[in-house]
C-alpha cells in the first residue's frame, strides 16, 4: 500500500485521520481508516477488499470473508448523509439500535456529547458526503465467529478513496 505524508493528503483526509486515527494494520476492536488514490474507474469492491485485508493484517485468513457482503450502496441520485446511512445499515447488521452500536464502535457519534458529535459529523460529511463522492458503499464483514463489523468506502471520480471500518465482538 502506498503511504502518503500529511502534506500530500487533502485537508479532509488530514482532518479524518487526526480525529479517527491514522491507518494501522492488525485487527483491533477500534476504528480503521484508510486513504488511497486509485485509477479512475477501479473496481470499488476490490479496493474495499484490499483495504479490508490491509486493516486485518497478519490475522487474515479465509474466515474473514465469511460475513463479507454489500450491505448498502448509496443510490447515485441521493445526496449523502453518512451518519444516517451508517445508523440504519449498522443497526440492521447488528440487529440493535444504530446509535448504541455507533457509540460502541468508537465513531464518536454519541448524542449525549453534542460537541464531539458535531465534530465527528462534520468530518464524516466532508469525507463521505461531498458532491465529489460518486460511489459510497457499506460492507458487512467479520471473522464469522466472534468479530463482526462494517467497512464504509467512498470513491471520488479523481480516484481518491477513503475507508472507515469498525469491529465489535
């Protein structure tokens, strides 16, 4: 994977990493972030899988594909609303209220913490709801036994691709 210096990254990506952490390899029950510039027109599912494998790291095995499925794809005519899309999709995946899961997954979207919530919402909107985002998807993922999660990926026509993932046991 290509790594970038902070000066090479767009401001929205620097803000995203500063708030949620920089990309790291290896399964953690934490937020995973990623940024990559891919060739325009790249197969977004293959990019998502590459990011997923990178984020899992040395723990990767075929069992990590057990739960892999497209859970949500934003219709092209819809204006993005990342928080609502995550809330609904993650609630369906976990079969429990979305707000509670989003807090458990470390997204810092706890309505009881309005200042942090607003910052998180603003950063996520800049990354995933910008008009330049031409494809946004959420995949279900996990090891098929104990860990379940999601991977959200946004793609811009210029090839900028950003990923946010969360895992829970």
